[in-house]
C-alpha cells in the first residue's frame, strides 16, 4: 500500500487534425467534396490553422467533434472517476475491482489531510485497516466456496473511494472544451481540476489552434458566471459587469 501521484499520458490523437477540422467545416459551405478538400495537395497548413482558430473563436464547434484525444490516466481515486464519468460524451475503460483483486491497493490522500500530521496518520491507519478487512473478507468468502471475481465483486464493497484506479478516456475536441470549462474552474473539486489541467496541457501542446484559449468558463467570457457568492475574484461576476454597463 502506498500514496500515489497522478499520471496522465496522451495515447493517441486523430491524425491530420487541422486538415480534418478544416475539411469538415468547409463541407458545410462548399460545393466541393470534403475528401477532395482534405487531400488537396495545394492546401496551405498555416492558412488551415488560422481558419480553424477563427472557427473556434466564432463558436462553430461541431466540426471539432471529428477529432478525438485518448488519455491513459493512473494514480487517481475512485472519487475522481465517479465525477469524470458524468461527462457523457466520452468513452471510458476503467480498471475493474471485480476482475482485479485489490490485494495491496494504493490510495490518494487529499491535500488537506496530508498537511495535517494527525489527520494523515488517522487516514493512513484507516487505509491499512480497510486493506486488512478486505483481505479477510476474501478469505471468508473462499471458505464459502467463492473465489475469483465472485469473491472480488462482494469484498470490493468495503473498499474506499480513496483507492487508486486506472482509466482510459477518449473525448472529442468539443467535449474537451466543455470539460475544461467546468473542471478547470477553481470551484471544481481539487483532484479532477488537477486532472483537467494536465489534460489541457497535453491538448494545448498537441493542438494549440483549438486549445490556446481553453480553460475555465471565465477565461472565455471575461466574467465569472458563478455569481458573487462563488466568485474567486480573477474576473468580476456578471451582475457587476451589468451594473457598470448601465451606469
């Protein structure tokens, strides 16, 4: 058992992403066939990239759905993935606690607990106790002639949300922009915000034409849509902007 850190890696991104977005968008307004637009040998990559930037800034986002990113994610908690899978326009393949025995599970410690030595000691003690109880449950179920996945699927009910898990996530660019809008906000839970920031860094490096301005909603809007009560102060809340405009 050990405390683990988040690991996020890009597995794959759609090939010729800029050309693909460009062809998809042009198809909406052109008599030409998108296959010819896509494979045009005279196409200027820089002009295509500038066009894609203008498409993103205009809000015409449906062509972005043709490009996808796949991530390998490890060192995250079950608490995080319970939030992550609420983003429905995505594909997920997660390590199963039914088929993978948690014989020595790793775990994630929240920063607030890690900073408090007494709280951390209590948390780590609890993880050890849960591991012991989980292992004991497996042994007891084996005595009842249950083993393998049959035992795992019931013993896992004792496992904590802090237990480390691994997951493969695939999202298209439009859904990623939406994901970053919500999960890069300071009001997002700390762990999924950390994940979103790592994913955004990879996306921006791979496809800056799409992700240069990506991030929390306030970054795009220029004001905080959360209202005065929840505003972090980076941008003014919308109602204050309205008041200033009406003066």
